[in-house]
């Protein structure tokens, strides 16, 4: 995989709730992030939600969150967005974590 030059302008932790596991949501999120040039990861959580850690340009992140709220997979009933400020990891691409 090639490295991309991402700017870590903003970092967000996003949780999706509703019917979001077992419907291809992680693959939708990965594809969307890749098309938008965002870095980070997506994973299922034990409580039935999907968690996204994402970084990139603020305007792209706003579009990303809007797209997640209207995801064509499953049924998203709640999107929680929190700033993520820890700098322990800089994402060069977007992955699905298991």
C-alpha cells in the first residue's frame, strides 16, 4: 500500500449506533474514508456499535460525518462525534480493525 500525505488537522472519534454490525458498515466506512483521503480505522465494538478513529482536513471530516449519518448500509440511529487529541498514532491510510 502506498503512503498518502495526510494532514492531521483534525482527529475525531466517531461511534455509530443502530443496526450497524453485520450489514457491511465497516466496509462502507473504509471505502468512504479512502475516497475522501482520510486516515484512521473502523472497528466493531462489543456493545454493538461501530467505532471510527479518523483524521484529516476539517471540511472533509464534516462531509464524512454527514455521509455516515446517511449511510446506505444498516440503519444508523445515532452518531456520536468527539474530538480526539492524543497524538500517539498518525494514520497514513484507513483500515478495518478486528
